[in-house]
C-alpha cells in the first residue's frame, strides 16, 4: 500500500481532555503504519448541539499512513474504545472523538466513512485548526485557507498547551 497523507480531528470534553488527546496521538502512531507529522494548535470551543455540556478541546493531526481509509477509521475507533469512549448518542459528551477528515485526495462515500468529512465547512473547530497546518489543502473544491477566511473564529479560544507527537 502506498503512503498517504491523511488528517484526523481530535476532540475531548470529558475528564483529562488534554491527556486523552495526547494518549490518542500516541496510540494512533504506535507501530509502523501511521506517523504523526504535525499537530495543529489546540482550540477550546462550546459543545455544539449538546446543551450545557462542558467545552471541547479540538485539534487536527496530519498523519502519514500505509493504512487504507477504512483501516484508518478502524484504528481511530479502536483508540476511542481504548480511551473509554462510550457511544450513547450522536450529540453526547465524549472522552475522545477521532474523525478522519481527509485521506489524500480521495473522495469516499460509504455507510462507514465519508471523506473529505462532509461538514468541515460548517465547523469552525475543524476549519481553523486544519488551516493552521494545511492551508493549501483542497476540500470539496475549496482551499482550507479560503474556508477559514470566510468563517468567523469568535466561537474558538486558542488553548495554551501543545500536544507532543515526536
């Protein structure tokens, strides 16, 4: 399998949010099949669609992988389970949330995976972190930098911490 660049969104709003995101990065890159190349700044934002839930920390990791798209998804789901994520509903608080945002320049639409992620342009907590590390990336025909320029950042706060990935 050729090596592909992919982007994985990380989010957490339960427990040690930063620690869980760090553990997720370490687990994603365990072994030879996936290497984290860079990680965006971390942003804190409101819990969209969850009422009074605690705010999320969000970031994007650029990875290089020899895994196929569904294998990347399976790896993400496995890490979520290892870190205690319990799926109680689509709009529920979570210890960790990992989403495959993009996989090379592929467009995938099946019952398990949609890439590029169909709601990127609606989510400031994805657009702005992605813009910090991949402004020239093309998502659904648009540069990420252009998506970010047209999307207010007022709902996000830059979080004063970094995720280690080397």
